[in-house]
């Protein structure tokens, strides 16, 4: 069965993690990196989650999962050490069409959590469809070594110039060519840390477009 990769946005609320161990902490870290508002339900919490709770970065419910806890949720992750609890969370999620990931149980997942490389607004997600987290981790390491922070800085610059290009270059094909020129020109400069020179080159390219 093939999977359809997506990037979820606007997760400021409605995200539940059931479980309070180290696996839950890793899942919470990834969610927080995406700006999610996370509620964690568990009778006990590992030190990492206790720290996040003390900083008020997560909401915690210090009790076992109860049927009905997923009411209003958009996304849930079940990662307790009790298969029966994880099964109950999965069943409730299915009944209410809530996205669910049951850790280490691909058959009870409607989404998988990929290995991720982040470079500013650039997100590279690596998934194996639940087949091998170890392979995903290796690919993440290789990609992280190849894709440096300059890609994030380039994305920020291109986002800054995008409204100008949409206003002054109405033809989609021309905008595409212009963006490619900016990428080819700016990336080597940003890789060398020459951000001022990169901005100057970008502005020179855009002036050339206006001047014809």
C-alpha cells in the first residue's frame, strides 16, 4: 500500500499524546518544534516531560487515559507501555476520524511520524511507511550532512521577495526561471556566510527585471 505524504499546519490545539515515557517525550519534542499545542495524558511522566510541564510548554493530565479523552482532538499519538490502552486509543480515534499514530504498531496508524531535517522554514521528512525507523534515521543523518543551514536562509530570502515577484512578474514560467536564477546565484554565497552579498545580488537581479 502506498502512502501520501503531507505537511500538517495549524496544530496550535487538539494534539494529544497518550503516555508519559521517553518515547512520548521524543514525540512531544517533534510536535513542539512544529508549533503544536500538546496535551499529554499519563499517570506518570519522565523527567523530560516534567521539565516541559514546569515550563508550561505542554498541558498535562496526571491520570490514565479514559474513553472520551480524544473529544475535539485533531491528532493523537498512543505510546504507552500497555497494548490494551494503545488499542483503546486507536479505536476511539478511528470512531471519530482522528489522525492516530500508535508507536511501533504500523497497522494501527493512520499517519507515520517521519524522521525530519529542519533548516529554518525548510522541512525534509523521511519516511519508510513504518518499515524501518533505523533506515529513516540513517537517511536523516545523510541528508542533514548534505543540506546545510544555508538552505534555510535562502528560503527566508525567497519568501521575502516572493510578493514582489508575484506583483511584477505575472507570468508563471518567468517567475519560475527567476526563482531558479536566484537559487543558483544566492546559494553559494549563503553557503560561504556572505548574506550581505547574497542580498545585494538578489536585489540586482530583481532590478534587472524591472529595467527590462
